[in-house]
C-alpha cells in the first residue's frame, strides 16, 4: 500500500502527514523484503532509497541515529549501543524496523556516500560466535559484530572465515571492539594470510 493511496478511513482517523505505525511497518516490510531479490548495484540503490524515506527521523538524544519507531523491542538497547558506537566511527545510522514476517537487516550504515545494510551480533561471553554468524545467512550479507567481552582471536578468525566459506553472498564483517574498528571483506577472509592479518588488526 502506497502512502499516497491510503484508504479514506485512514484520512479521517489520522491527521494530515501522520501515518499510523502499523502501516509504516507493513510498508517497510515490503521494501526490506525486496532486498532478498536484488544484488549488486540494484541492491545498493534500493538500500539508499530506504534510508532516504521521509518516515525516518533522528532521535532526540542522537542526531546521527535515525529511526521509524521500535523503541519497545526486546533488542532495542543492544541496537542503540551499537548504533552509538557506529556514530563514533563516523557513520550515520538508520535503525530498521524488525518485522516478524521476514528476516531483515538491523541497520543501514551511511558513510562517504555509501549505504550498506548490517545484521547486528553482540558478543557478551565465551560462547561460540560461529553459530550466531551462520544464523545471518539469508538475512543480510554484511554483519556488524559489537564485541563487549574478550574473545579468543583465533576462534573469532576461524568463525569469520567459516562464515564467508559457507555464505557465498557474504560481503563484509565489521567489528567494533572498544575504540577499534576492524572491517573484513570477503576477498581478505579467503586469503591464506588472513589469520596473520586478523591477529595483527584485532589485537593492535
């Protein structure tokens, strides 16, 4: 349903330019679901179109974090913490709604003219991150890992390499660890020297 073709009932019940949240979520679900059908330049253009939708508004407390609602979701605090870290690294963050009908990314991150979707994985303890990464296959082709605890470097590197081996559409894993930002592209993760590179970048 397009916003400019709402049923007359909605025009009566809701003031001009105010669209009820269930309608917003339904419309976003359709737009986010299209991402599963696109790739390459078409995918990138569609991500940008989503980020530029007029329903996004900045948070009162964070002018570089945009949302359409969802502050009552169970995972909202984890999303907000990671979003604030992303802002510290120079990104503008668009927090996406989390519909139950389809598997969608958590964020669109914008920096230097590039819009990219990410699924968030927050790491708390010592449990294996491998299963968590593989759970994103089919949901999003880039993952943001927010490390909140110490984790064995080699185990993490192995899990990342395995994720790229299993998911041929995977593009990037972006790691936030304290004040460090470690981006891992597919081409790097599949190189023989990846483990040595990762150890140096992650532990520096």
